[in-house]
C-alpha cells in the first residue's frame, strides 16, 4: 500500500487562522488557440460539466471539438482581453484583495483569503496550499456561483475534497452551497440596476440572463433553474417592476441537446421584432464579468437585438469588485462561521496566543516532538 502524501502537519503552537477559499470557473492564460485548447480540454473533461459516457465523449472531445472550437473561442477572448490579462482573472484578483481587507476589518482573529480557479490557474489546489501555509486550521469554501448547480458548485466541492484527500491533517471545513437569495446580494444587485438607470434611464424591458445547462440536468434534480428564477423575482420585486417589464432567459448553450429555456438570443430577437425599442441585460449568475458577459452578451446579443429592430441595448455590468458586492460576500462569510473562534466576541489575538503557548507546554510535558 502506497504511503499517504504528506502535505500538512500539526504543530502545537502554530498560529490559528480562518482560511476563505473563493473559487470561480477559470480562464485561458492567453487568447490563443493553444491556451484555449488546454483550458477547454480541462473544462470539458469534467464529468460534472458534461454528463455523457466517458469513452464516447473523449472521442468527440479530442476528435472534433478540440480541433475546431479553440480557434473560434480564442478570437472571442482576444476581443475582450485587457493589457493586464483575462478580465475574469483581473477582477477575481481584485475581489480577493478587497474581501481580504473587508474581513480583516470585520473579524477579530487572523483571516486569509485565497483565489482558486476550477480550471486553469491559479488552481484550487494552489490556493488551498497557500491557505495551509498561512496556518488556516478552519476552511470556508465560497464558490462565487450565487445559484447552485452540479456543473459549477458541486465541481468545486469535488476538487476541494480531492485535494484534502492528500492531506494528513484536514482543516475543519465548511462549504457555502449557494447565496441566490442572500439579502445583501439581492440588495447589491438591485442597487447596481438603480444606479445604472440613473445614468441611462429605464428600458422598455429588463432581461435577467443566466448561463444555461442542459434541460435533463434539471429533470434529474439540479435546482439551478428555480434558484435563477428566485434571484430575478426578488430583484424585480425590489425594483417594483411590472411582470411584462422583465424576463428570465438562459445563454451559452452548446451542442444539439435542449437546454434550459427560453434562450437569450431568441428572446432578444423576438423583442426586437415585437417593437421593443430598448433592452437592458444583467447577468446575476456571474460574480465577475467574463467572456460570456463581455463578448456573448454585450457584443453578440447587442448586435442581434439591434438587427432585429431594437433601438437601444445596454449591458449592466456584473457586481465585480464593487464595495456593495464585497460587503455582501463578507456578510455571507460571517453568517457561515458561526460557532468558530472568529465569530466569538470574547476571542482576541492575545488570548489565542496564550492558549497556543499553553498547548505547547502541555505537549512538551507529555514528551511530544514539537
């Protein structure tokens, strides 16, 4: 039997900290066919993403998709790439920094935030290693997917568990499943729309666009469809929108299989043909702007709506690293650390330091190799 890989060890007087792993989907390292091919190969090989018999899917993926798609997708990435790199990664890093500062302000004990991407770099494993080296004995995993889906949230859980399976000493771990109806998240979304409308005016229609998944995933028990609708409904209620002024639709379908309906492109085209003059689109399922929002929504679907007869199209940016978004994420963290030292008003860094020293002295008295 092979020896377990040693990547974590117990030290009696080690500093004790809370680790917060924020995770998102990921991005290619460059807007090139080669980089996109590597990224897509990892992404589309995940059985959580594509529920299809493995051997036939491997042949389709490597025999067809990865020979054709990378060039097309690379051109799309090139149209939104920034001097600092991928918009998703740049924004995610800003979120990591801002959340670190906000949690340091709120919590009484040390905290470390680390960013891990499910596919590509920085990986979830590298982020978890960073937290382990920082002495994080409690781990809170926060996938930046407000609405739960097995294709996203569950895949992060799989990877976290895979990494922990290689550690000897596993930190106390909690996992945030979703926050689609968290009051501060709903308020941040609502305020972002109100602020946008003060500059651009109210449109004839507001479209809530969410990333699609195959329809059979919903039939098999995935709650994503319902959570998307609840998010949109709560925001629409706070905006006091009439039912005919807003709608939910799903984007980014792939392949011939039926996905969640209605589809964003068909909806916008129909609105244009019906004489809807102005449409605003927001994508509440994306915590940071990325290819699907900046290129698919704001370029492709803008063009489609205008060609179909619409007069004005506006995309309302994702919450990104806006202070209200960071505050909502911090409040979410606070809600999920109940019972941990960071949530105890009587805990202080000095008290923790003394307890560590006492623990070390007791261990030495027992002959422990400290």
